[in-house]
């Protein structure tokens, strides 16, 4: 099969690496890709926002399957354009991608189909949103409705913070994404991420992970796209996983079908495990980044076979097999991330770091002649397998220490919750 992978981050490098290992693969293209992906695929400089160009490229190169990594092209309807041209695509339609593209859409779906989530209100003006927030009181959570590059959520510990967040949304801090606001109940518990491959009707559980969103050790400082992750998430026992399937995932797929917008692709289920049981925090319609990297390290099966089954509505017949090992990934970021990452510094030592069970994925790199340089905020994902999370962490940090990049930094405590559990 000829496959075109859309995206350029660490998530897509992990997908490219795994797809390249499939005996079914003839040729892998990536648009736009990155220097790590270029070791597995031919990178092509396509404008992913130009759906006609992507469709034309797929036709000209006899692409049998397009795999879309990030959410923005999905919400923009890339999968619809490809499907309309008769090209097979792994990823939801623009309408189904509203599960990530509109928080209000997802909250209404939960209300309609009895899916456990935080109590909420949807607002299109500040006075009404503020009145609701005052009625509930702090702590309370304010969310811009649309895609805001992970920055649209304010977990407000005081009412003033919530009121300021509401003003910021309606004053345009998140552009069009903030034209509508969801204000919701603050949930307490442990967070976990759960992934399912979906074929429109069936959902195949595809692993669990926990990430570290804050930039600083001890989960402090500003939010980021994720500074590290590990899999599996110890909190997600088999019983809890089945409860999430029964109460959250299956009703979502059934509800989407009832609304005439079946969901195909990756459903990323963001959960809060509360004393009342698991509740949905949010959906994403793609793999997490860096969660994908740890899932892929643990997956024993052929990813291409599974993605094809999802596209063909055949997931009901499939299972996924996982290594018993845990996986952990450490994000190396450019100094100044997330506010103002410094780009352009050179990196070496990646080869030394890689070994059996250790893989370094490129997230934001660029080649400058023979030199690898930092080209983004999150730059490398140093990923390792181990018998335990503790062991995987030890191997990942040993590889981190082999990398020579004075202008980069990482958190030294990735996996701390699981490591504490393993110690006791
Ligand atoms: P997001 O930027 O959408 O990934 O969400 C950011 C984070 O906000 C989530 O991972 C949670 O830690 C937190 N969060 C979102 N909604 C709630 C809620 N209702 N209660 C508590 N924390 C929340
Ligand atoms: N790491 C969080 C995300 O991909 O949304």
C-alpha cells in the first residue's frame, strides 16, 4: 500500500516509524514531515490546508490510505475532501471532528445521551456566562468553545479568575474559538487518557496514558502541549476501562450515529476519575502528542492493518496486542518554551542515545546542512520501554543525558505518580 501521512510532529514520527515496519507498506509519504520522519518516509512540501492539492497529490501518487495526525486539518474537513474524491482516509469528517472542534457540541452530546461529564452552561456573551459562574462559585472551569491550540481552558481557583477568563474569551484572546464559551463544574480526581480506534460503529480500546501538561517539575508553571507521558496509566484498571467503554465511549459512537455523523478515527478520551466514577473532561479526535509515542512503543500489532480495519468498518473483528512493558517519553524542549522558545540551536548525540527499546522521535527539528537544529518549542521525544515505569524512565533519562543540546531542557520527574505507586 502507498500511504500519505499528514503532520510534522513527534506523534507523526512515531506513526511513520510504526507504519514503515508494516509488511503491507509499499511507500510512505509524509506532508510536510520532519527530519526524523524523513528516515522513514519521503517528505513532500504540501500545503495541508489546500485540500485540492492534497487530493491531487494522493491521486497522482496512487495513495491507498491517508492518515491524518493533527486535529486542525480534520476540523477543517480534509477527510471530507479526500473521501469525496474516493480516497481512503483514516480520520473523522469535519462534522464528526466537532467532538474536539467544539466543546459545546461535546457537552450537548453528553447531555443528550447521558454521558457522565461536568455540569455546564454554554454562552455567547459575557454577562450571561458571568452570571452562571457567580451562581456556581469557584473553583470553576472556563473554556473557549473552539480550537485554541491547547490554551483555551482556564481552571479558575477564584471567581475573579473565572470572570477574567470569560472577559478574555469574549475580547478575542482565542480569536474565533472564544466567540462561544463553556463554563463548567470543577472536577476533582486523577486524570487519565484513554484511546480508542473507531470505525463508525465499533470502538477498539487502544491503550491508556498519562501526560504532564505543566512545564515545571512537580506539575507547576504554565500549561504546555505536554512535557512527557507514560503508558499504561495505572489508574485505568480493566474494570474501569470497561466502565468507560460502557458509559462513555459506546454511547458516544451510538449517539454520533443517531445524529448521522458516524465517528471514524482515533477517539482520545480525556477522563477525570472522580469518587463518583469516571467523567469525560474532553474529547480529541486524534492521537495525543506525546501520548502517541508511548502507545506506539507498546503496540505489538501492525498499525497499518488496524488503521485499514478502522477505515473499512472491520474493527469488530480486531484486537490489539500490547507489550507487557511500560513506556515513558521525555520531551526535550527549547529554552523559553512554552512562551518564547529559542529556535536555531544545534543538537547532537541522538544516535548515541538510541538503543534497543529506546527511540528518539523528532518533534520540532530541522536540518541545516549536516547539522540538526531546533525548529520548534517541543523538539525531541526521548522514549523508552522498561519492565516498569521506573525502569522505562531510567532508560529514557540515560538517553537524554547522551544528547548534547545546551539550549534545551526537560522535566526530570516524568512519571512521578506511577513511580511513587511502584515504590509503595
Ligand atoms: P485542555 O487544555 O483542553 O487539554 O484541558 C486542560 C486541562 O484542564 C485538563 O487536562 C484538565 O487538567 C483541566 N480541566 C479541564 N476541565 C476540567 C474540569 N471540569 N475540572 C477540572 N479540571 C479540568
Ligand atoms: N498531550 C495532549 C494532547 O495531545 O492534546
